[in-house]
């Protein structure tokens, strides 16, 4: 017997029946093959084994107990159509064969030959049945697998005919386009809408299909045309399908959507590129070492911190050589897994020291176990230290009290803040309009030389920065057009304005010394200095305001005290009856408190040319006796200077110039530390000098000077009023006659111009429009004289009152004060004036209470040439009394009316002017004129008769 078939060796065979051949067949299989043989006798047993899936082939005899092999076959076929079943019959017939074939038997064997041949045939048929069943199972499995692959929703599948035209398309591929796929069957695959519209894509698809036609497997990644709604990227795989003979029967094309994968790969490549660029450009450096400290990875950007290349870092040895030993506490690292912000120092390739913050982490990357992340915080450390110094500087600024102190602090602290040794501060001088160096470092002087003051005109760098309020930074200041000192060794320089206060300058002899941090710190230092300068300026202004307010309060207090004293003096002046009372009252009130130590009033004596004291009060201590009070001389005592100049003399510090003026020594001996001397003058006529001495320096300021000067006028006015009052009360007068030669006198000038004689015999009217004077004309036509008067500047208006042949009366309205009014202010009466073309005579009546010398001096001061011709003493008690009483009863208007009527000739007989003429002259109605005239006449007669009646009644009363 031949060797056992391979198929039977690995198969399980079930034999059913009790026939001899069944036993012999079982024995043959057991001895001749490695098949697993199981034998049962009944159909029921056979079905039980079959249903346990414990057999690869069932061989049954036809005749079984209670059933047949065909019935057993039908039971099996109800469950499977592929399981091999062979039926053997020793008495076979066509009927049984037909029945078995109809039931789906795999093979039917008629056992009619010899036993051995029959058994061998049965073995062969069994093997053939099993093999055929296995092939069928394989085909079905492959078909199922193909269907599963073909209908895979994740894969688009196309089946092509051997010529490359489309045969079949699965649903996934159909959904990729909008066209009817059935219309595309039979078209070349590379021309179909999945790939067309792009020559390169179509050519690539054609290439891989052509390779498959040649029996070669091919792949390609193909982008779909953009006209599709959702174009994708497809990974195509093309393989040929051959039959058993090796002939090409079809081509299967599978397409997998790799759009996301391509995007992911592209993003991954971009991420890798970003990672590479980041590692190459980031300022942090990453180092990985093993447990021994040997480098397993060195970041490419290691040069940013250390200046070494990655290879040079490795050549240095272990990481301890770079970062120092004992950087890492291995126990703490093992406990926490990471150590953060370890501060250490490292030296770079150029020998510069860097401050680093290092993070250490346990890792497992290739052979590395420790990852070191190093961050250079040198500049941040420097900035922190600079800010700390700047904080100290700002605190120092709080205690500075002057701009100079601030400037010096800035210069002293610049090295600690900016790490620059050359610095200076210019402060602005508003009065000189220039910038002056207030402080500078020794290095600045060494590099630049002396720093001169610069004009605030924008022409130099400090000036330009200040005027334009612009911060200037120069990597090399020699490139600046406005550099004032071309020989300077400064290179890097900055000019930063300090508001309205000045400019801060800092620099170095190195080019490019200013980085971003240094610029920021320089700006902060300047801003801090500017704030401090602002504070000092504000405080200085506040202190100045406080001083001013305090001074003003003191001045107001002093002024109030002076005003109170002046009010008391004013009240005393009103009540005083004599000049002596006025003088003593003023001196006593001025020295009533401790403000003024001594006060006295003196009169200038022209004979001795000195000031003679006439009243005093206070602590005199013999001062008046030890001084001459000479009027002339630059070293004269203040009273003498005032008497000589007529101006106020103020000495704020008697001790100043002690040896230049002898009077100061005597004054200081009596604690007279300041002096004020004021003239007692009223209407250009002086009544003496008032001098006040204070026990303190600067006791008199401009306000006190002005107030006391006004007091001097008030005292003089009171003295003048008193003189006028006394003049009215006295009956004894002195008539003085002067001859003057002065063309400025209006009557003299008019007499010369009109070639006539003019006389004034009293009668001056004062109004808001000016002074009205009545003048009698002789030896000339009043009209001609009036015309000549109208041409004089001193005459504002001329009116003819009356005319009589070659004479008449004119009323002149003068633009300048008339002498009669000024004399009246001092108690004298301008009685008469006569002027012809060559000579002018004045007659003045001076009461005995008035100093004739004062009136004489007034006349001499008024006219250029004055000659005293005559002087006569008269007693006018009766006339003076009647005249005064009469004038007291008249109003100014009534006096004006009666004077005009008198000079118009109204009271002459016959009348030279009518009442209507006088009324027209006065610009009033005739009834008003007559009313005024009758009123004046009644008052005149009343005064006359009342005084006469008193004189007559007195003797009668005595008789009684």
C-alpha cells in the first residue's frame, strides 16, 4: 500500500455501520495513516459525533439499523452542504446511487470488487473527498474574505479587467464621486473622475496599473482633483490576480483615505521643524546626562548662554565642570522627581560670569537619566540689584532738601543702577537761561574733561534734549551732529530730560553699552530724580509761601498797629488847638508801644542850615543834643537828609556802614537799629520833618514807609488847617509887597502880549472846570486883551464882563492852579496883583499866626525872580470880623453871582451892565440873578446891622 496521503494524516474520519468492510476500512486507516478514526454503529450516534464537529469526513454503509445511509445524509445536509459524506453499498443499484446523489452525497461506492481493491479505492476516494471539501472551503473562505475586503467601508476598491478597464467598484469608491459609476464601467481606470483633471496624477495612476498588467505589485499616493466636493489624498495599492495556470484574470486596486495621515505627517514635520527651530533659538539651554554626569544630549542653542558649541561642551567633561559640583541633592531629587529654580553661577567661553536658574528632572531618554534646563537670569539679576539700588536712591531722595543734593545722589548711584561710571546732571537756571553742571562723576571728568554751562537753545545735545523734552541714546555719541566736545572719549551716551529741572547724562567709553534693560533703568533713574526734584520745588515753593505768608502776617500785624496809631493821631489832630499840641501828640502816640523807641519833629532853620527839634517823645537818651542834624552832606543824619531833599529817608540797618556816617554810632549806642524820616509837607509847603527810630532792624518796609509818608502829609495838612484857622481868628496882619519878573505868571505874560495894565483885586472862583479870576484891564481894549488871552495855553476860556472906554473887566478860566488858592491853603490872602508890560507887583496879607518866612519861601519857589519891596503891619479887627462873618453866610454860587455883578458894573450908577447882561454872562435866568443879588444884599446888611446893634447896645447895657 502506498504511503499515507497527507490529507488523511491530519483528518478525523467517522465510520458508520456494522458491515465487515467498515471494520476492514477502519483497520486500514488506523494502520496505514495517521488519521483519527472513530466508528459508530447507528445513525443517531453518527449525528451526535457530527454535531460535535469532531469529523472531517463521514463514511457510512447504506443499510443501518432503523435507518439508511441516505437518510443520515439528508440529516447532515440539512445542516451543511459542504461536509464530505461517502456512502458504500455491497449490493448497490442504480436506484440507491440516484437516491444518494439526489440527497447530496459526496461520493457513492459500490463494493463489488475484491476486498483489498475495494478498501484501497475507498481510501483514495476518502482522501479525494476530504481534499475536495478542503478546497471548496478554501474557495469559500477566499470568496468571503474578498467580499469582506471589497465591501470594506474604510477602503475604496476597484476591480479591473486584464486590459486595465473598470469592471467593478465597491460602495466606498462610489461615494467618492457624484457621477453614475455604471457609465464608467469599461473605461480605462486612469482616465476616470477619481484622478483625472491633472496630468501628473493621471500619469501616475496609469503607471501603477501598467506595472500590475506586467504582474508587478505597485503603490502610489494620489491627490484627488480639487473639483470634487471633498478632495482627499488616496493611498493606492494595485495587485494583479492570476488563475491556477498563472494567467492574469483581473487587477484589484485598493484605495485608503490617508488625508488625515498626510495632514498628521505634515503637522508632525512642521512640529519637528518648529521644535528644531525652537531648540536652536530659545534662550534656555537643555542638557541631558547619565548618572555619572556624562552628556547624552546637548541642545544646539547652548552657545546662547555659554558661548560654546555643543561639541565644545562635551569636550569640557561632565556637567559638574560647567555648572559646579553638588548642584543637585540626589536624595531630594529622588523624592520629588524634579528640582526647580536652583540658582548657580557659570562662566562662559569669554570668561563672563552668568547667573543661572536650573531645573533638574529625572528622565529616561535613551541613555540619559537627568535633564537640566538652564535659564540665564544674569540681566534679570542685575536689574533686580539695580532696582534695589534705585529703591535706596529713591529713599535717599526723600531726605534731600536741595536740587544740588538730588543731582549728587543721581551721580553717586548711577554706577550701582546702570553699571556706568560716567555721569553728570545739568540743572536749568531760568534767570540765566542756561544749563549748569550741578554734579558729575570723576570718570565723566576723566573722559570728557570740564563740563561748561550750555545755553538752552537746542544747539548742543544736553540743550536739545532739555528743550525738545526728548530722550537721546547713542551707541556712539561721535555720530551725533550736536556733540559739543569732539575730543571726548565718551562713546555710548544718553541724555534724559529731568522735566523742567535739567538733564541727566550718563555714558561709557565702550560702544553699544546700552541694552534694553540699561535703557529702561536709565529712564527709571531719571524719572525718580525728576519726581524728587519736583518734590523739592513744591516744598521750596510751599516754604517760600509760608515765609511770605508769615512775613505778610507780621507786616499786617505791624500795619494794623501803625494804622491804630494813625487813627489815634488822626483823632488827636482833629482835636488839637495848637501846633505844639499836634507835634507832641504825634510823637507820644508813635512811641506809645515798643514798636518805635524814639520820635521827634524838627524844623529846618535856613540860618543854621540844620534841623532844629521842636517836639519829641520816647527814649531820647540825649540823642538830640549830640547831633547837629545838618541839612547838607552825604553823611547827614536821616532827618537832615529828608529836610534837604524833601524825600522820605529810610535806614533799615543802622549798623551797616557804621564807620561811614558818624551819627550811626550814637544811634546804635541807644539801640536805634532802624530809622525812618518823613517830610511834613502839604501843597509843596513843608512844616518840618518827622523822624522815627525803631529798636529792631528792618522795622520799616515799603508798606510802613508809604503809610507813614501819608501820615506826614496828614500832619502837614492838619498844621496847614490850623494855620488857616488861626489866620481867620487873628486881626493883626502883615501886608507884604513883592515885585516879580516871571513870564510864566499868567498876568505878566498877558500884560506883555496885550501891552496893557492888568490888575487883580481878589475874587477867585474854584469849580470843577477850573479857576475863574476877574481881571481889570487898563489902557487897552478889553476885546484885544481877550483875544490875546485866548492864545495863551494857561487860559482855557475868556469872557468879557464889562467895558468902559479903554478898559473893562475880563473873567479868565485858568488851566493851571492860581497863586491865590495855594496861599489860601496856608492861611495867607492874595490881596492884589498889578501887571504891566515890564513889572508885576503882588500884595499878600499874612496873619500873625502864619510864619512870614514860609509864605516868602512859597513865593520864591513859585517865581523865578522875586523882590520883597515893602512890609506893613495892620490891625483889621473890625473889617476882618465883618468880612469873615459875611463870607460865612454866602454860598459859593451866591458869591460868584455878586462878584460877577460887581465887576460887570451892575452896582454903578448909571449901571454899566443890566441884570439881564449879568444873567447871560452867568448862563442863568434874569429872575435867578435878581434873587441871588437880593439875597446877598440882605445878608450883607444883616451882618452890618447886627454887628452895629451889638456895638450900640453894649454901652446902654452898661448904663443900666
